[in-house]
């Protein structure tokens, strides 16, 4: 019975994901990393900086919002504050001169590098005893899980009428 085996194989997933979520949120990962790195910004602002730092190119506001899974106006408010602090800059989009791309300034890059170094150090220490192949495979599988679950939830959301009825 393939369905039963599949259910047993993933039965422990939700509790473990809940534990991880609690560890990352209630475990105050952000607060502790911000304190350790000397970053005096709110979580949404740091999330934007991390999003920009991990992108391979400057991003439009909509792309930042999509990656953060929030609405554009939320990002725009944070960007205004980050720009005033000299941590991000708005650049013309070479593909559309009406649009702007968001990129880190050198100050923003230094700040987020400090923050990420703290977190990377914690993860590296936690996984220090893992073989390289296990670390690599874990990151690959976690990325695949996030992508596949996002696609699944998007398809479920697309099949539900706006009034919430079926």
C-alpha cells in the first residue's frame, strides 16, 4: 500500500518542522544574532537585507516581497527606512527605466555580513560533526521541500474560490 508507507514516512515531518519553527522564532534566533552582531534593526528590515544579500543581483520591490512572502507596501515602507540609513540604494532598471532595482550599499553589505556570519557560525557549529555530504544533502533536500511545499500550497490556494467556499 504505497499511500500508507508514504504517510508513515512523512508522519514525523510536521512535528519536526514545528520544532524548527519554534526554535527559529521563539528561540529568539533573530534577537540573539542581532545582539551578537551589533545590528540595531527590526526583523523585517534585516529580512530584506538578507534577501538582497543572498540574491545574485539587485531586485525589484515586488521580487523582494515575493521572496519574503509579504505584500509590496510592507517592503516599500522598510526600504524607505533602510535607504535613509544608507543601507540600500535604488538603481535604474536597465530593462525598464520607469522601474527601480534595490541593492545593498557597502554599509548595508558590511552590516548584513556581520549578522550572517553570526548565524552561519551557529549553524556550522551545530553541524560540525556532520559529514560534508550530509550537510550538502540536507541543504539540498530542505530547499526542495520548501519549493515543493510552496508549489503545493499555491495550487491549493488557486483552487479555493475567493469567498472561501468550495
